[in-house]
C-alpha cells in the first residue's frame, strides 16, 4: 500500500477555542474482510485513527518501535515492554513519546503525557493529547473492547505498524514510511490466569500466525471485531504469536489528560457515559474477599 497522509503539529486544538465544539467519539469494530489491501498489509487509514504507532524522540532522532490502539477519549493502550525501556529518558527530560495515527484523509499526532505501566500484565495505558487539527466532523474513532475470553480455535486478527526506517532524523518536515500489517490466525491455547511470571503474567493466549517487528502493542480483534487483546510477542522462526488479553487494562487505575483531565479512574468506571465502549462490562462484579471489597472477573465465551 502506498497511501500517504500528512499533518501539521500544533498546540492542543482545544486550547484556543473561541466557541465550544462538540466532540464525537465513535466505537469501531474491525474484521479482516472489511480491511482493504492484499493479505498481510493494509492502509493504516482503514483504521480511522484507532491504530497508532509509538515513537520516541531524543535530541537527534525519531524512533518508531511499536504500536498501540485508541480505547477512549485521549486514552490508548500498548504493550508495557514497548514503553518501559524509554521511561527513564522520558522522566529525565532526555526523550519524549508521541503517537501517530491516520484517517483516510489526515494524520493525527498525539503527545504522550502520562504512562501507566501495569505491574501484573504486559500493558501500558497512555494518556495522550492531540497536537493536530481536529479530524473532519470533530469525530474521533476508538476501538470497541470486549471482556470475552476467546476459545481455542477462535479466529483473531493481529494488527500493527512496521516502520521502514525505525529511526529518522528530527527536522521541520519528517517522512515516516512503513507497513500496516494484519495477520489472521486461530487461537491455540488460552491461559486465563497467565502463562508465566515475566512476559504473560495475566490472562493471555497464543495464536497460530506471526507478528512482525513493530507490531508489539498493536490491537488484536476477535471474530466480532472487538478489541480482545494486545500483541505481546512472537516466537522467532515459528508462526506463533502471544497476546495479552485487554482485561487488565479495563480495571487498571490511571489518570486521563485530554479532552478533560480526570482524577484516578478506570475504563470500567468511566464506561459508556464517558465514551468507553465495553462489550459485557457485567463480567466484572463487586465481591468480598477476606472482608474487603474487590472487583472480580467471571470468564465467559
């Protein structure tokens, strides 16, 4: 695919408004048959801005090494291992993180202002602020999440961006090339409580298809087009990929920064009234454990 879009980095488009605007956040589902392009590659614009690339900027270069997905207003999710290696440099001021997304008409640039790393999952929640003009109709698309635990044999779709040049010089005009990869496979194994203590310590599953460099952190959609997980890793030389289920992100505490800042909250708590779309949020319920209240997940398929 040789589509090209461009965008001009500015300040937050909401910061200098003279009159209020109405933002619309619309949940999308994604199926292989609806994505254009040859098998294995599609246009990033087919995702209407929900599929993101993650780049880290130091004094000299713009490094694009992973993927992410929009899950709410100013909220994205990626793989923890994509982000954590840069956190020290970001905290010390030696680097910054940005996300890029494309609609069919324009490029959207997002500054990463907060990063929440989950202790017990290969998941990072990114609180991001728009740095380009609002898209047409002030409509921003996000993924529709699900609490469903997949079964062995279920078809799933892995997506992510592979940069042609992982590092490019920083300048007033930059040209980022790459491929938006899609890989379809069937679930091989499911580990509702995690496979190991290091890479997949939370609910996760294996898929019989490859994930290529740069796809880590990218979205994984189930047969209903719902976001079911995040690409974590792939076995080198084997067509097997490992996916972290989206469940830990749904109930993890974080703070949002855009379009309005929030106190610590969760995607589950924000819910549809705050434009967070979750299929079967009732799979989470309050329970008492040793006299204390906790949120408990009940698997369903």
